[in-house]
């Protein structure tokens, strides 16, 4: 691993900037794909479960790809992983603009999921977390998360405008091509982020996993992040369609996702900063409790343009603010050597929640023409997550102690 002290300030700055740009480019359109649900389902004559299942497959494949990509990044370096992921994600999105068969469309989720799992912001912020000092780690991870959120803010209205201007098929081809823009930034990542577990055997990785999964703190993070995935995938996939169902204009759905991205920039910065000055587990618990409160209020208040936009802004503050704190706690409790691998496994739990949130939302809507059960499930899970983070011990666990020894 390249230590922070071994990097020149200009190299470190360039790597951080490059990482933020990769997060910006790799996350935005992947996170706002829900704006395509309505027009694609209407034009192709699909129920919402078909689109939702493709997104769910994407999320789950992303989750399974994340620890594998993290393991490869730990052993061979981050830049190669990001390059392969960018190409896969770009091809997958382009195919979504071409195929019209429901089964084939669902299967594109595998390619997009594998690509985003290797080229998304969790891999990037893991790399950034390794090249900065411990006292700056939480803030820099928050910076990378904020960059991903900015991508979401830009992508949602851009995708909505493209759908209206050039049609959803061409829009998806443009989105696919946009992933090529990631490749030039990889030069700066390759110079700064060298492997941290080079030469480690499969037995070493297996032992690291065994130690992590016997640590109560890691298990709490693993199961708690499931809830974040459920919330994020359900809302970003179904909120645009939900607002048009109740008679609001399509722009409200697009801007609802954009506002989530915009306000999450502030939320991510605050989260990264707060992790440096306050207890990370208490801040995490507070974020999940606040989500439950905000969703409850949204369900109970009459829905209007104003209520949707206010809900989106508040959820934006809480959206990916869980990420720098969760990843920071993984690094704090498990050490850096296998950070990308272990953070990837935590993200697998997140994406399992995403699979259920995206798919089940479409399934329940097709059965009942109503999303209400999903909203209340999101509230219950938010309260669960608020509680499960409390037993975390914010100190090095067995794996981190073994690495230090």
C-alpha cells in the first residue's frame, strides 16, 4: 500500500480528485435509472415487475460483484478493477436501449450490476481511504460519497430531459457511452493506490473473513447496511412512478431524485465530518431513526408537489450519509489490509436489501396498485437499523489487532 507520507501533495490531490470524478461518473445514471420505469413500461407494454426485476438483478449482482472486485483491488490494485467495471457497465446500459424482450432486459441487469460493482463509488472510496491519514479518512470518504451524490443530482434531470428530447432508447445509448469518461482518470488512481494485500493467499483472505464475521461490530454493520439498500433502491426505483401515479407531472419525479442527490452532497460532507468528531455508531443510528421519521411523515401528509420535494430534500440529507460512517467503522474495527474485501461484503448486504426493495416494490404494486405496504416496511426497517448499530465497539477488532501485530 502507498502510505500517505510517501505520496507528494500533488499526487494525493490528483488521486482524490480523480476518485471523486470516477464516483461522479459511475454512480449518477446507475442510481437514477428509475426515471425510465414509466416510459419504458408504457412503450413496451410491461408490468412494473419486469423493470423492477431488472433493477433488482442489477442491485444483487452489484452486491455479489463488490466483494470480488474488492478482493481483486486489495491484491492487484484498484485501477484495473475500475477499468473493467466501466466497460461492463457501459455495455450493459447500451444494451438496455436495444433489447425489447423482457427476459433479455432482466438479464442486462447482470452486466450492469457487475460493472457498477467494479466501477462504483464503494471501490473508489475504499481506495481513497487507504491513501489518506486516519484522522482524514472519514472526511475523504464523505467527499467521495458527495461526488457520487452530485452525479445523481446531475443525472436525474439529464436523463429525464434526454427521454423527452431524444427518446429513452437513444438516452440509454448515451448513458452507456458516458462510462468511457471514467478511463482517463484511472491513471491518477493507479499511481497512488497500490495493492494492500499483494501476495496474500486464499487462506489469508479466508482467515480475514473468519475473524471479521466473529466480530460483533462487523456483524452489526453487515446487517444494518441491508436496511440502507432497501430504502435507497425502493425510493430511487419507484418514487418517480409513484408521483406520476398520483397525478403529478413527470418532472416532479425526475427532480425528486435530483434533490436527493443535491441534498446528499451536504449530508455526505456532514457525515464525513461528524465521523471525525463524534461517535460514528451514534450518528449512524440517528440517521436511520431520522429516515423512519421522515418516511412516516411522508406517508401521513397529503401528497403534493411541495411534499414530494421536501421529502426528497430531507431524504437526501440522510441518503448516502451512511456510507462514510459505515466504511469508516469497517476500517476502524477491521484494519486496512483487507478493507476493500470486507467493505465489499458489507456492500453485498446493502445490495441484498436493494434487490428486495426494488423488486418487491414492483411486485406489490402490480398486485395491489399501491405502494403503501412498502412505505411502512421502510419505516420498520429504519427503526431496526437504528437499534442494531448501538452494540458496535468503536475500537480495533481481532482482525485489526492481528494486522497491527
